């Protein structure tokens, strides 16, 4: 035992609520979950079995919190205390090899939510300071600049300007009383700024007012990825304060699913109150606008396309049909990949894995599953990836596997195939 | 008091009491840990999710079923056959009516009993040999898994040894193992028979509330 | 037809009872004692040449002439006429047609007697010594020559050898086989190896338990056998290299032996399991469901084949288990993890190694 392990164990116990406890109690060590986890599937290494990743936290619970734990301790039957060594040994399992995709929950006969429990477990690790260097650095960036990639408002302003020029539409910053306030993931601002232009085009067509805050434009919640409650709260608070100051009615979460979960579900609980605005996911919003006839589809993209299902949006976000409805009207040759939908594989870089350079090799290995799926679709030309983070992982992955495939965002595709004839407007 | 009378009488009552109270204590203990109230605006029903989660996980998903077919067949075979054996085998019905409650359970013909026993044994053996011959299973298994399996196996085996019903010692041995099994149960992973509804339900409730896909 | 089957069943049941010693509780009973004393007295009286008519017996005293044959012979101990010819005719029946034999007054068949002699004097007497002998030989081998180690040491790199399904099929078979082996040996040898030492009571309990267990696990063996055959038959066909292997005695005593995925020893073991296993299965079905077999001689033959085959398989299985565990370093990996060390593969299955990896197994091989 060391000070570090004490801190971690205390946090483990604090975060073991009745839900996590029921998971630790119910796991029958059946090993099914391994068959769902792409880290195990792509490496064949048994240590990547999902339930195994939870071991230290499970041990802490069984030693100190579970029913009969004191009786078992008295009889010398309780598990031994969790040591710092053990925590460090597990650190790569907890951070590098779980993208919180929750695929394992689907196959688990006990319905155990490994992903959610990994999230809780990371609280212990973050509190004890046992975290991967890459994530630590991202966290420091967040504290300084509010963005894990260190994107300053100056950089954002420059991107906005480019997009205004490209689309010829003005994007208003800090507009008081707008209907919607959009936030973005760093990856989008840096790598795919066209999404700003797409928003501008779509919202103009739909006739709704929107804005970007100059103090809270970052949606990526590094606090959630690293597992630090306080940091996560800080990031969410920044957005909530800005949105409430601008008196917007809605905050639009970007495609990135972690960001959505952080503000939509975890947010109010972290802040201990409900917000004065509603959080909507961009895909939800676009689908709603489309069905209201406010952003009618025009000419379709004729390339042969498939859809990647970002875990946090589809499996864990409940948006299964929405992206498909949008796609059906945007492209003429849409094919599902094998295993699409709820059971789809993660890109391999979720849950902070892609923000963690140490996990690079593992991430690429995990992507092999995606490669298999993509190769399974004949004559594929493009893949729609409705998540900024997934998109970056896809581009790295396709590169690593020498594949030539276009990766496109859903909002951009919808914007590109928008019916722009003015007469239909109204 | 003979050996058989002892294991079917006082020891059985003690074991049953430990089983019932221990299992209750454990389940209530888990629930009492409590969950923080979720104040984010819900998108669906947590209660419905609890129920749906419980039901959904009874059915394996096609995409995984193929990979894990052997496991599913063995698992379902064992559990269902054991349930049938425990409740509908003639000697068990006689025992239940004699010692527990006077219910009228339909009695299986002897061949049905034997077939159920074959399936239960085949299933349990397959589950256990899978546990010892696969690196994943070897890594995640602990003593409790093996003890639970073996105790259950021995209960079944002694039951089948007593099938001739000509040796009271064999009947007593079977009952003794049943008693040991009952006492071991609440402290072990055999409790999964009761805790599964909590874990499935909790995940289901979380998912249901968020309008997530199950 | 029906009648015949029932009869066969009854006969079979009485045969089985040979193996099951019923513990008789001898409660003192004065009435019984008195009867026994009376009987003894009558016998002694007849031996003194007095005529004592049987009492309370439904065997009638011969009246007038003999029942069978011209010469009634001397009276038996119960006072009735001895009926040797009756019995001689009775036992001359045709075992293939018990019903007809009974109708013509010839229900007893002598093959049963021969079967009993064979079973008692040979199988029961010697069966146990085969497994014991194998264990002895292995012990000597292990002490003298010792464990076969991987001479190049473990490489740390592994090759996949068996799939999970293959492993589960194998261990399923192993578990069922071991359960059957123990219960079977108790049924066969209990009277000889248990009763004299632990007492008849214990033997009776063990035999009753074993018989039930054996009957229940039997069908699982058939499933295991079919499954195992399907999962392992590929790679188990004999090849030319196998004959070289025989010449070098499998390298047990040194020297390099080539083999592909399975060597001659393993292949032989596989085919023994399959062939003898099939015989045991078929005869087992006959014994468990005797009404399926009309000819008594087939049932008698079944018990012989079943026992001999089982003892042979058990003996070889002991050798197999030895080589699989403590006898040869690295072997068990293939059945526990599905993977084997590369150096193990190079040494024991060089041709397979070359086939799987595409690399030569030894430097001098080009
Ligand atoms: C319980 C102890 C046993 C152990 C430790 C054991 C171990 C092994 C091992 C390590 C192998 C693989 C050898 C290789 O890699 O080539 C094997 C194969 C095999 N075992 Fe066993 N075994 C046991 C019991 C049995 C029993 C009881 C049976 C059958 C009645 C059996 C039948 C077989 C067969 C048929 C093969 C395949 C051989 C071939 O296909 O050539 N084993 N066993
Ligand atoms: S959530 Fe996904 S990555 Fe994490 S353990 Fe489960 S299957 Fe593996
Ligand atoms: S599938 Fe579920 S019950 Fe089985 S080992 Fe994994 S977490 Fe445990």
C-alpha cells in the first residue's frame, strides 16, 4: 500500500455505487466479453478481456465494500489489498485498451456495462495521478487554453474567417439570444473546419439563428476521457456559463459522441442542477430539420458509401435511425458494412485512446477490424464517419493499412447535398 | 438419528436458512449501496429499461452467437436441464412435497429425467473444460469458479449415483452435498443466479433513461 | 416376439445382478431359525437313509414313475427325485431362440456358463493388471529415462495448434472417459478388489453408484466420440513418414524422428480411440438397452468385448496422459492454450512446423 493506492482505492470505493457493485457481483467469468472487444480480437492477448480490465476496482470493492466483506476478511478469505504496483500494471489496460465502446455489454449474459465502469475506475486513477502522459498533457492544455489541442480563440477566428469566405455566409460569434449555440471538438476545428461552413449553410437554409461562443467553443471533454470528475466539471461549466450568459435556447453538441455524453448526461449531474437550455446532438437536429422540411435534400452523392457507427452516438447514444435517414436522402449508393448498427466496431480510438500516443500501436491493431469490415464492401468509394475523433482515427488507420478511401463527415455531406434552389425555401 | 435423517432434517433446515438469509442479505446489501439520483433530463423510461434489459440479454445476438455458439449451447443446455431436473424429477417432487411445500408439480417420466440429466452433465462438463482450456478463461477464472462448478457437479453426480434408490447411504451423500452447496451458495459466485437481474437491470435502466440502444 | 424380448430382459437383469451384491440384512427371526433347524434335520435324516417327505415345498414327491428318463436316480436332499435328465435336456436349448427352447423344455443354455467362466477366470482375474502394468512401466521409464524436454529450450514464440472447439471436444471426451473408466472398473473388479478389503457393504454401495453413473455417462461417450472424430480426423491419416517413426521407436530412446501434425503414436491412439471406442459404444448400447438384442449370445459377447476393449483403452490412455502431462515438456500447452512453443513443434512435429510457418525446422534441412 502506498499513498497513491490509498487515494485510488478510496475513489474506487466512492464510485462503486449499487450499479457498479451489481456488475462486480454478477460477473460469472464466462469470457464472452472477450469475443466482443476489438483489442482482444485483434491481438489475441487474454489480458484485454473486458472484465479483466476492472480487476483492481473489483478487488477493492470485494475487500472493503461488498456484502460479507468483513466476514470474509475475518476469515482471511477477502482479496488482498490493491497495491500501487498492480494499479500501474493495469494502467495501460484501463487507458490504452478500452475505447468505452460498450460492445462487450451486448454479448455479456449479465449485461454488464464495462465501459461505464471503466469510466468510474479512471476516477481512481486520475485522482492518484496514475495516467498516461499523453492524456496528462491534454489535461494541462485544457487548463491553460480550454482545448486539449491548445486551440486558442485566435486559431478559431481564423478558421471561421476561411469558412465565411468559402461559403459566403456570415458566422456570428457571441450573438446574444441566438436559438442555438454550437460547440465543436478540437479535431473538427483543426482538421475539418468545413463543418463550420456546413453548419452555416444548413442553418441559413433552415432559417434558425445560431452562434459560437468565443470563450466556450470546445466540446471535447478531456476530463471525461482521463476520468477526472473535477476537470470534467470545469469544462462543462465553461460551456454552460457561456450558453446561459448568451441566453441561447439550445446547445448543439458536435458529432463527437463523448462530448455529447459529457454535456447531455453527465453535465447536469456534475453541476448539480439542470440547465436553462437544451442540449441537442447535431444529427438529431439535422434529422428533425429534415423531417420538418426545412433542409430538403437535393441531388444525391452517387459514390458507393457506407456508414461507420460511432459508439457514443449509435450504441450508447440511441441515434440509430437518424443518420441512416439522412444518408438515404443524401447518397444513391449506400451499403451497410457487415455488423453495422448497434453491434458495429469502434474505430479503435474512442475513450481517449486516440489522445494517448502510447496506445498508437494498439489503436492501429484494433483498426484492423474496421479494415476487415470496409474490405467486405465491394467497390467502396467513401465512408461516412459522423464523429470528428473517429474521422481522425480513420485517416490514420487507412494510412497505416494503405487503403484509399474517402472519409466524410455527415454534416458536410448533408450540407453538400442540400437542395439550394431558393423557390423551395420557406 | 441416522445419517440420512440428519442430512435431510436438521442439516437441511440449517443449510436452507443460511441459503435464504445469506442470499437475501447479499442482494439487499448490493441494492442498499445506492445510486446517485440522475438529474439530467431523461429521454426514456428507466423502469422500462430495467425490464427490457433483463429480457434482452436472454437472447444472444446473431453476430456474436456464431463465434460463441458452443458456449451458448452448453450454457443454456446446462441451466435449463438443471432447472428441469431440480423441479420436475420424481424424487425431487416427492422431497419438495414432503419437506417444503405441498405443491403439485408435474412429474417427468423417468426417461425425461434421464435425458435432462445427460444434457445437464454434458453442458456442465463442456463449460468447465472450456474454463480450463482457453487462455482467456484461465486468466479470469478463480477458485470460486472452480469450487462452484465442482460442487454443483458433485451434487449432480451423487444424485445420479443414487438413481437405483437401493442404498440409503447414496441418498444421504447426495443430500449432504446439497446441504454443502446451499451453504456455499450465498457467499460465492453461484449468487449470479440472483444478481443477474440487478446487473442487467441496472444497465438496462441507464440505457433506457438515455434512450440508448439495448 | 414381445414375450421373447421380455424374457431376454429378465435374463439380462439376472446377469447384471452377478455384479451387484445385495447386502442382506440378517435380522434374527425365530421362525426362520426353526425352519432352518428342521431342514438340517431332514437332510441328516435322509443321509441316514430314512424317507422324509418335503414339507411346505411345492415340489411334489415323485409318484409312481420318474418324470424324465428311465432311471430316476437317487433322491435329492429335499427328498424329491433327482431330475438330472430333465436338467440336461433343459440346458440343451438353443440360445438364439430362448422362447422356442423353453417351449420344448430346453430353456437353459450352456453359452452362459462358458461366458461366466470366461468372465470370471480370465477377464476379472487379469483385467486389473493391465492398467497397473502400464503404470509400472511408465514409472520405470520416468525414473530411468525421464522427462522428454525441449532440447533447444522454449523459444517463447508460439504456434496455434488446436482450436477452442477441438480443445473442448478433447477434454469433454477425457472427462467422460475418466468417469466411465472409474465406474466401469468398479463394476468389473469391485468384488475382487474392493469387497475383500473394504467389505461387501462398501462394495455394494460403490457398485450400485457406479452402475447408475456408468449407464448415465455412456451415451455422452458416444457424443464425445463422434465429436472428437469429426474434429480430429484431419491430419490423422497414416503417411509414409509414420513408418520411419516406428523404426526409431518414436524417438523415445533418442534419435530424430520426423512427423507431420500428428506422429504415428498419436495417430494410432486416435484410431484406437475411434475403433475401440466404436466397439465399446455399440456393445454398450446393447448392454444398456438389452431388449434391442434378441440373441443372448450377442449380449454375452458384448460384455466380453466391452470389458476387453475398455481395459485396453484405459491402459493406453494412461500412457497418453503420461506423455501429455509430465512425460513431455510443452505437450499440454496445445490442449490448455491451443498454442505450442515453436521449438516444441520443431522437435516433435517438424513437417507440420514447416507446413505452418513455411520455414525449415532445422538448419541442415534445406
Ligand atoms: C486427462 C488426461 C489427458 C491429458 C493430459 C491429455 C493430453 C492430450 C494432449 C496434450 C494432446 C495433444 C497432443 C498434441 O499436441 O499433438 C492430446 C490429444 C488427444 N487426446 Fe488426450 N489427454 C488426456 C486424456 C484423454 C482421454 C481420456 C482420451 C480419450 C479417450 C484422449 C484422447 C485424445 C485424442 C484422440 C487426441 C488426439 C490425438 C490425435 O489426434 O492424434 N485424451 N491429449
Ligand atoms: S467497452 Fe469496448 S473497448 Fe472497452 S472493454 Fe468493452 S469492448 Fe473492449
Ligand atoms: S461477458 Fe459479462 S459475465 Fe462474462 S466475463 Fe465478461 S463481464 Fe463477466
